[in-house]
């Protein structure tokens, strides 16, 4: 039917072009599964932030001597990454290419996983290249040398000692889709120094639960004083994508290949927000009606790799400014089944009056123990600390992006406009003074794209509204990749007018004239405690047709409204950032512009966001064939830092 309509429209000379475009748009809509999508991220902002704040950081101490037999590790070798942050433990691992985190794994055996991607240890793509059509080596994780020659009493090991390596792995998790060629391997190092592949698995597009693998050592060539094992990947070079997650790695003797359990239970997740609807909100708005804003329980997850049911006793303690404001202990019988995980919850409490300037932070801890006499070999993973933050913004997200979100230009016609709207329920009369947005530096560069921030009081067709009520619109903007005190963070757009909001629902978002993915941060962990497969129902989009929230991906947008008295959110943020040592000259210019030094990439961008010229590894710009006007020069140095300055061109 759609093809007949389109053909008829083409034959009729009286057919209005606008009607034709509308029909074509409906054809697109009927054939598309969703107009919005998520994309992989081009870097790892968390790692880049850490290295910027710790410029002298060294994973392995520079004075550490080379390994020999005497300083090899002894069995057992174990790591569940519970106590690691960002990088793995250097006393156990030889390199730090993987990213240790609690966001990419779905229901891991214990809190934190080691995530493999196509980013180097500095958070940048390998070889500074993103190319989905090229495959090569991705991350690796190599153990420190381990003594498999003699045991602690100098008795030689033999194959009869049943030494085995075990681990859990998960394809994708909350990460981006793998293909069949995106493979995970395990290698063992023989006594002659050569590495041999002992296990492999191909990638897949969907995520699965963590799988358990046990690899017996069956070759005497691995029984030497400097044995090592290695996880490594072969993957398309697409940066922060094609993820594998590894957890609970154990190499030990006297094991059985069919014995796939351990004497251990653990905390699996941080406690969920104390707030029912948000990860964070302004404290003065929270106290308008505390009961309506509080979650009904204190939720978190626990896990067991035991082969029997457990009686897990849970304890929670919360404090503010050093004073305990909540304590709860609860026991239960046989409440955690063998080799499983489970949501646990404790009674919620009334938060007492908190005083001070924002942010106000409640420090939280949860701990567990087995109520009987069963053995627990690893007590380190039985307690976890977290916090509840009250600041001047409303937030659904946890502050960390696993993907980027926007319109899918592969599905939508490119010459139509699009809008994204994000609903928040404001609980008291207040002024909104800024919108903060986390922009990803993504696989597809959209830094020169233009959009407008918008705030609506209502959306046509949503909650019985008869029309859109737009109450704020900005000038045309570009995405800004902000840095605060060396840390990648949200970019803050300040409203140029006083906008007072009465209590009720409002929507923040943006309008764009063409179809492209703006790549705003996307937190895959929205609802992760209770339901990891959950999209945020407060997010709407409109491109072809009406406002809708159908077919949204799981997760939530990283965009926040700031309310109350305006304050400088941009302290130490350069937006756009102009490097102190930039010596761009002459300016104005008519021929050759000198940059003072060589930059990794240089772009000349028109005032309306169009890239006029770009090149790599250059220190000059030839503007003799460029029209007169004001332009932006965007520079990327070898450290990956991005700077922007203005250039006036006068054509001769």
C-alpha cells in the first residue's frame, strides 16, 4: 500500500512537495523499529579523568625489578576486582588495559568486573584510530608470574595436583554489541616463554548471564616458576564498544573440573537511591513531601557462588556529618539459593533534618554475613560503601555514561528535524537557571553540529495535553566536552532569562534541524537494582509523527535541570577552552595562519557549525581560498585535549 501511494504522488503534477515529503516520512516510520538509538562511546572519560588528576601515576612501580623465580606469586591466585577501582590490582596483574567498574556487568558474581574494549590504558582508542571495518588486538589482562614449579614447602608440582584456572565471563553486559569476530581468548605461558591458546569464545549481539569456565592444566610445560595466563580479545577497532566482562578469577590446586562452586557470598550492587524517582534531587524540594519522594525499601543485591542455600544477615548503616542516622539489621532463613543472586531490602527510614550547603551527602554502608556456621573464604566482598547526594539538580542518572544517545540517522530521513524531551516533576516553586548535559566524545564526531536547548510545560498528546507549550529556547549551540578541575564532566548551559516554575511537570531537552545522533551520555544502569532491562518512561522523542516513548533503549539520558539560586557551575571549566599557549597568528588573516606548534587534528568551522577545512599533523592553515568572515579553529593535541578559538578571515 505504501509503494502505491508513493508512486501515485510521483505521477501527479499537482501533488504538493510537502505532502510528498509527508508520505515519504510515513513510509520511513512504518519501516523503522525505532527513531532513537544508542551508539558506542569514543573514549573512556573516567580513565582520562583519573590520569589527568594523577599525572605521576604508574601502574607498575618504575623501580620494581624484573621478575624471577623467587618473587613469583604463590597459589592460590584470586581476584574478583571488588577492591579495585579503574585499573586492576598491580600486585596480581602485569598490565592495566582493562577497565575495572560496576557499570558494564549485569548481575556479576561480585561487585565490579574487568571490562575489555578497544581502548588502551589511557582511555583513548588503540593507535588513535576508530575503524569498524578493521579488526585487531583489543584489551589484554596478563597475570603476574606465578610459581607452578614448587609449592610452599618446596615440593614439586605435578599434573596430579589438579591445578585449574576458573573465571566467569559475560558478552556485552551493559556494553555495546559484539559480532562473531569479536572474540575472547585465554592463553597459558609455557616454560619456553611461548604463549599457547587454551580457550576461546566468539562474540554475539545479545547479552547473557555470566558463564563459568574451568580450565585444567594438563601439560607439564606449564609447570614452571614463571607461569602466566592471559585474557585477550580480537575485535573491531570501534573504541569503547565490543565489551567482554570478566569476574571471579581463581587459579589453585586440588580442584575438580565438575566442582563449579566456591565457599563465598558477596555484595553484588551498591544500594539503590533512597529516592523513589531520582538518583538525586535538591534537598529543599525533597523536604516538601519527604514521604512521597522516599523509596519504599532500602534495596541492594547479594550473590552467592556457594552450592547450598544460605541464611544471609544484612546490615545497613547511614550517617551524615559523622553522626549515625540509620541502623538496621535483619536475618532470614535460607534466603539465598545456591549459585544465585537476589534482591535484598531493609525498611526505609525518615531522613532527619540535614543542614549545610549543597551538596548534602549521606554516607551509606551495607554488609552481609552468613547466619549459620558455613565457611566464607573471602570476607572482603561482604561490605560496600556508597552515598546519597542532595544537590541543586534533578537527576535520573548515576553520572557515568556507558553509551551515547540520539536519533538514528540510518532510519530517519536526514532532512527532517527532531526533538528530545525529558520529564521532571518539580515539587516546589523555584527558578531553573541551567541545564547540564553530558556530551560524549563519540565514534561519530558531532562537535560541529548545531542544536537548541528547549524547556516545555507540556507536550502535545502526553498526559492529555492538547499542544506543545514551549517556555524556553536557546540560541543555536554546539556540543561542548567540558572539563572541571581536569575531570570530564557535564556541560552547563545557563538560561539567559529568569524562568520561575510552579510545582508540576516540565520537560527539558533539545531541538535539532537535521537527523544525527547528538551522542548525549546514556546511563545503562537506570533501574539496575530492581530491573536492569528498563528504559526511563519520562523520556520522549519526536521526529516523524507524534511525541512518543515507544521503543526506547534500556537506560536513561544524562541531562539535568539546575534550580534555585544561580551559582557558578563552570568553575575551572573552559567552554570552549582556549589553551594558554596558543599563538595563532596573524589574526585577522588573509593567507597563512600559524598555530605555533603541530596539532594532531585541526578544523576550521564556520559560524553556523559547518566544517570548512580540516587536516592532521599540521601547524599552519592556508586561508587564501576561504571567504571573509568569523570562524572557529578547533585544535586537538596529542594528549587528546580539545581547544577552540576564533579566527577572523579577510579575503583579498
